[in-house]
C-alpha cells in the first residue's frame, strides 16, 4: 500500500462499514474477483443491507458472534460462471458439495463456516474456490497444510505464481482507489453502481 494511502487509512474510522468494504471487498466491488468475505462489528450488521440492497452484489450472513459478523458478498452471475469451471466443480464434488445450483452450494458452505465459528469444527478450506481462488491453490493449501507455498498474498499460491502476483497487484490498486474515494466522501454504494455499470459495458463490448 502506498504511504499516502496508508496515512489516509490511519485517519479513517475502522468501524465504519464503508471503510471496511473498501479495505476488504475492493476486488469484488471493482469486478476483479467473484466474491469476498466481509467481517465487521456485529453492531453494524444492519448497514450491509442498506448499502447493498438493490445493487448487483448479493450477500449472505455466514456467522455471527457477540462482537463480529461475517458476510459472504458476491455477484451471482460471475460466481455461477466461475463455479462451472471443471476444476472448480470437481473440487466442490470432492469436498462433499452435491448441490448443482448456487443457492445449494452457498447453503452448504454457510453451514460449514458457521459450525467452524460456533462449534470449533474444521475450517471449510473449499470456501477459497467460492472466493475466486484457483482450485490448484486451494488443493495445494490443504495438501501442504498451509506450508511449502510459492508466495503468500491474498491467498497462498501453489500454482501459477506470475498470474497470482499480477492479480494481487491489481487487488492492491483497487483497494487504494476505493480508500481514496471513500475518504473523499464518495458513497460506497455509488462506487458499486459505477463499477457495475462498467462491468456491464465491458461485458457487452
């Protein structure tokens, strides 16, 4: 993160939902990623719907504790297409996801994630595929128990290092751009709608 952006972040209200969306979900908002987790103070849970309802970003609550609530944010069409890739479908089948429609897959991962948070069950590492991580990297993480990775960024890389580094660079730039916009008083919902319009235009081109 550039120094000037880092200094902006230090002055921002870390509990503010817009700040956290910029910090945690910039790759999704800008169309670089199919999904993101959003972890916020439970007291701010209601603001997620206020910002996202009516946009093309959908969300489900994954788990809630007294202090923290985790949401899964995603663009339905892009995520569905991503999960249709053979390597992603295979990984999900191998990890017990029998549902073929997105809603069934999300219901299963929500149950598993909540069991991890509330009951200390095994973390559902396959959630990485739903978050847009390459299947090769998700499998590599599980097989190697998080060790022996080539690089560690937004996730641990076991496959195509060059492509991953390029993506991580784009994610960083997206985060910096959103932080600057939010710090200038531009609403995160406006940013989402602008990015969504650009995605539609690019898709139609």
